[in-house]
C-alpha cells in the first residue's frame, strides 16, 4: 500500500525556518517525481515545487522561489522541503504527492500544518 | 501564475448531472492535455479523479467524466450522489514546466 506521511510542521515566527519531511513507503520511491502542494486554511490548493527522481532537477512556484528548497534522500525514501524566510501568507497545510506521469497526482499524504505567526 | 478559474459553487439534486468548468489560458489548459481533477472532502487529502483531460484512474466511478474545449476544461458528475458533496479542483501543467490548480468548486447535493 502506498503511503506518504508528512511531518515537521508547526508554529514559527515570521522570518523563521522549518524543514518538512515526507516519508514514503509501499512503492519504489526513487522511480517517481515528487511534489509539494499547499493549502491555506479555507483556501484552494496551490502547487509549490517538484523534484525529479534523482534530485538533479527542481522547479518552484514564483511565490516560493529563493526561499524554499526541495530535496530528497532516496536511500531513506524521504522527500524534504526546507522553508526559509517564512511569511504569514505561507501558513498552510503542506501536502506531498507522488506524480508518476505529468499531471497525475495519484497519491497524497495527510498533510502537515505550518503556521507563521508572532 | 494565477489560479485557474472555477465557479465557487455548483449544486444539484440526487440523480442529476452537474458540470464544473475550469478556465485557463493558452499557456496552461489550452496548451496541453495534462488537465487533471481532484476531489477533496473536508479535512481530508485530495483524491485523484481524472487525468489527461478525460481519463479515469482505476477505481474511480464512471459517473465522473472530463472534457476540454480550447482554454476551458470541464468535469461532469452524472447521477449525483450524497457522497459526491465535496470540493473539486482542476489542475494543469503549464508552458514553463510548473503546475497551476483551479480556485476550487464546492459541490452541494441538495
């Protein structure tokens, strides 16, 4: 069974940092592109970032470029999102998702909540 | 990248059909066939419902169907059921190798 479990969220002050993790199991993690998608409270889904199978290619939404860094450790079956210089508008549930082919977000984790507030 | 435009809400009675639109630009919806749709119940993670405009993943009811014309994609739910009450989001790949989701549509079963 495919499972994605996010962790690392919490309350952080503006300007602070966090590292989010997504532990994958039930599939060959190293064979899949992985993505982060976020959802502010009561709002819609917003694509954040993606990374290729070996971690050599990354893409970001303009709103997080230069502040967020996606990475992966295939030996540990884990996806990461380093979030720096956090702003109030980054407050959201952050989901990781598996994408086997372009546009196919087929499995999602349960999300981890990041709250940016003083 | 601005969110794709969806109606805020759509409603229908049990057994009826409803259609949710998703309007983008030639740089996303109109520029490729990588449009997908997701269902999200309150407090839950999104569920994969449609990909490549009109294909259904294994296990998704055939009451759900997708289509596209120009810069607008659509999701139709036939034979509306109480369990279909949820938020629905479209998503498109873009010309700059990123993704954009729709603004979301709340479906209410009357």
